[in-house]
């Protein structure tokens, strides 16, 4: 008999989230991290940030002061605003997303109008489609190449251009719950990338030889060697360590500087202000739901519950309504359009979905087969601790 899923008593995050801990009081590690924010002297943290960036500032104006990895979204727009306010001259770097949307392009152009130099690196689209398909079928993550290159490309450029500081946004291990040693960090390390940067056990080198992929096809997916990093002195920091990070706050600031939101809540989400650049995100979030029985609606509900903007009882209802819907469409792009790019039929896609679904977390029939409604949607065993 299948057991029920245990949830944090304070937010609605399930125990199935990787690296999440729920303590003896029934409270998850992400809620505990947020609780400790009340003890932080944020004025001191801001002074610390200013001291750090002054150390890395170009002494004679002959180079950029830092690199900001940007997608054009609310958070990277906010990062850019804060860096400019600190008096720095940044180079903004975009690792092109898997399937850039019209609104995503619009927001990249808006970010550039804040007054920054910008480089956009596009990986070979032929190889990219092969990597997308391999990652989807092997580790259940269509967005694997994006999650790798958003870390590797800015760091590679920092080494090549001699820019010693990268300014990242949030440390997701702190915002969403993860090992304390990683959650407390202010800097990004190679170990952090390997452990939490989205590799999911699939190494870049594993792709060589598959679908005709050569080592030289994967240059932009490859992190600089430790020796290169040490020689160049490149370091990175999380802005979220120095300011009280809040996606909704960041969205308000970004919108006041020209950032465009979607016309309605994004599919599988609760809001209209995030994950607007990549039309494949719906599939990525759906596979997270299949593996761990929670999706982006859960993530967002938890963030708002912790900040007192949403009652937990309402969060449970919203998660039940929005999480884990079969990804027929995302930001106006249909599932069939994306599958056509991957040279994959809908039937093949559904088989891959079923293969990565954790049946212990969903309702199954007497034969152990997943129960789906007419739209292909699954039902979790339970959506709260008492049901």
C-alpha cells in the first residue's frame, strides 16, 4: 500500500524535494533558513557587498568591473539595477535559452536599455537539439543544456576577458532548502555547480559520441579547469546573500524599469512575472512534478506563504489547481511545436513521461498503472498532511 506524502507544516513543500529536510517540529529547512533572515543585519551586508565590489573594481577603467549573467527576467533585471546603483560598470552576459519567447526577447532588450554592454552567446542549435533530446530521455530534463550553460558561459567569458567578479542572483539552496553548507554560501564554486547546477548526474563528457556529438561541439558547455580559475582569480558572489531576496519585490522593481510581464498567470505557475523567456520551461517543470510530486506552483506558494502574503490553506488549494498540469502549451507555444523540434512524437513523449514518473507518489489502478484524466493529468496521493 502506498504511503502518503509528508508536507512541511508551515509551507506546502513536500518531503520529496531533493536535499530538503523536515525537522522534528514538521518545519522544512527552507522555512528555517527564511526564519533566520530576521537575525541578519542587512545594512551590514550591504556595506560588505560594497566593500567586496570595490576590491574588484577596475582600477583604471580599462576593463569591466564585473559580469552579470542575465536572462532578461525579473531577477537579472533587478541584479543589473543594483549593480549599476553601486557605481559599477558591468558586462551583462546571456547564455541563449532553449526556445526564446517573444516576451523573453523584449525583456532582454529592455535590460540592455538600462545602460549596459551585453553579450549573448548562442550555442550550435543543431547540437543543442540533440542535447535537449538526449537529456530529456536520459535524465528527464529537457532544459539540461540551458541549466549548464547559464553557469559555464559567463564563467568562461570572465576567464577569457580577465573580469574577476561575477554577480549571480539567488542561491537556490537557501531560497528553496538544501544542505546548510551550501545554503550559507555567498560565492559560487565549481563544487556548487557540479552538485546543484542542474547536471542531474549527466556529465558533459557523457554526451561525447552520442548522436555524433564531438568534444569541440561542447566547448560552451564546459566549465573552465580549476587551474584556469585559480590563475585568472575569477570569483563569484550571490547578490541574494547581501540583500533580502524576494522574487515578487524584484519583479516590482524590474517592472518600474520597463520589464514586461505576461498577460495572465503562466501555465503551471501562480504568477505572471517569472520564467517568461523559455517556451520549454513548462516541460521542465512538468518533469519535476513527475519525479517529485511538486512543481512551480508549489515553489511559488511556499515563497509567498513564508512572507505572509498567502495563507497556507489557500496555498494548498492553489497548488492542487495549478501544479502538474500536462504541458499542452506554455507562453503561446504548443507541446507539438516543441516536440517537432526534437523529432519526437507525442506518443514517444508520453512514454518518456511515464518512465520518469515516480508511481509511489501518484494514484494508480489495481494493476499498478498510473491513473490519468482525459487531459493526461495525474493525481498525487495527497496534497496536504491531513486529507
